[in-house]
């Protein structure tokens, strides 16, 4: 039997987190307006008042979501299909980020090609020897529906993760297995479900080993960190202090290897929760182009903060690049942050960084006095796509049902 993780009590732990922050270049070069007077703003009651739909509770339930996701995969009773040659995951926004994180968690343990698709069409090589996982929280995301149909035309094996909608209807009509996700969340709040579903699908198709023990350990770790960084934490907690330092600034988040998809997650959470322009980059690639662009920051008077997501297992060359890049841009950036968490597994460190970014973005929303749940502009875009595009109708087949991720 499934439980609604919204109704679960938030995890409580008296143990001390193993998280640590490196700040070789983390001292702000200047303070943005009003930052000095912000101390003490992020009290639990203030956060609750500024978060009317309880998004912070959903963020803090990440550990419970990881456990629940394992149960939901088991309940779907999916048969293994180890004779496939590749795994493709089609998902947008909050329904797609979990796949990126899962691929990073598996790293060099991957045994077959695994690819994420963020669009309407699958690669030309997808065929009957490919497993395609279509993920759409609402079940009505037009890109995911298009990929589902495309996979069917190509004779590919299919699997679906959704709460319902058109995608569930088509899957059940076609005899395709459905992993049922819990209702009542913003799609971006289900990152734990998307990560576990992808990890378990990789096991089912022989693309990777089981990481179930790592999932359980990661859940315990983020539960501890919720106590340390959550809304009831002290004002000097890592997440609250980072939010104070970033207030009034535009975050440019960079990752490397393991932390690359986390950088993208942070960027998306700054966009949706804090309603801020934010961008994500990857080392070493950014050292071949973006680095030069920082020279124009002072001229434009742009309050850009550089955030580097580090990891203890990065290659020495990558860590050296973080050192040098931080040093080279510190005169032009408003501030430079270098962050790292501890953890025994890749997945544990990934989930801990996800939690830190999610909480920081929500605290920024509180400081900016914006509703973290408000995505009216996205809904407007989807409504106009549904109403005004006959081509859109062709992609997903049902006018007016382009909703959510």
C-alpha cells in the first residue's frame, strides 16, 4: 500500500550532518543592497507565511520520497528486459531532471548507453532493441506524449512514469507498464521519484547495477540534513547563509562530472522557486569560452555570483580548474562560492547537493517576497500552445491538455 508522503511527519534526527562547505573563494567581494540587514529574516514562521502551498515541506520530504519510489517501482511489477541495447528517458523539466541525476550516480557503472531526451523526437537509432522510459508527472506533457508515440512507431519497448493523464491512458490502452507517482506535488518536487525510477529502470534493462542500498543511505543522509538546513534550523545554517549571500544577485552555477546535473538542477530551482534568471555551465567546457565572458561583467554592472559545485572524487585536473577559474573571475564576479558535501556514495552526495540547492532557492523566494509555487507564466505558455497551434494538437492529440511536466 502506498502512503501519501505529504501526510508523513517530517523526518527527525539528532545526528550531526556530515556535510561540509569549502570556501576557498567564497567570500563575497561586495554586499548587495539590504544584505547586511537580512540576518534573522529566515525564521520558520516567516518561511511558512511566505510559502502558502508548503513547498518547503515537499523539499524536506526528499528522504521519504526516495523510500516511497522504491515501493512504487516494486508495485508496478515490471518484468526485466535485459535483452535491450540502450535506455532512453524522455522527460521535461521536473519530470526529466531525475534521469540526469541517476545517470551521474551510476557513472562508470553503466553497462549500456543511457540517454535523456528533452524534446519531441527520439534519436534515429531507437528501435525494437531500445527501452524508452516516458516520464511526465501530469501525464499531459506534449513532448513526452510525442516521444511515447514515436517509440511505439519504432517498435521500441516502453515504460511510463506518471500520475495519470493522457500518457497513462495511452499506456494502459497499449498494455505498457505504468509506475504510478503520487499526486499533489509540483513536478519539480518529485526529483527523488524521477531519480529512483530511472535507477530501477536501468537495473531492469541491464544498463546498471542495483543502487538500492545507496538510495536508502541517501534518504537517511538527507533526513539528517533537513534538521541542519531546514526551516527550523539556525540562522547560520549553510542553506540560509547561502541564500543571504546570493540575495540581490544572479547565480551562475557550474558543475563538473558528478555535479554537472546538480548545477542544472540548481539553475532550474533558482528559475522556478526564486523567479530569477540563472544559468548552468560545466567544467572543463566553460574554460574554453564562458571564462572570457566574465571580463564584461563589471562594464555591464551585472550582479553575477559564480557558484562552483565541487566533489571530493573529481579528477585533480578538474579540481585545479575550479581553483584557477575561481581565482581568475573573482575580480569581476560579485561573489564566488565553492560548495562541497560529504557522503559515502555518489548518490548520497548528489541528493545532499540537490537538497542544499532546493532549500537555498526557496529561501531566496522568501527573501524576494515571491511565491515559490507560482508558475503562471509557464501555464500561460502551455495554454497558448494548446489554443493557438494546430501543430501542437498533432503532437499530443488532445487540445487543451498541455499541462505540467
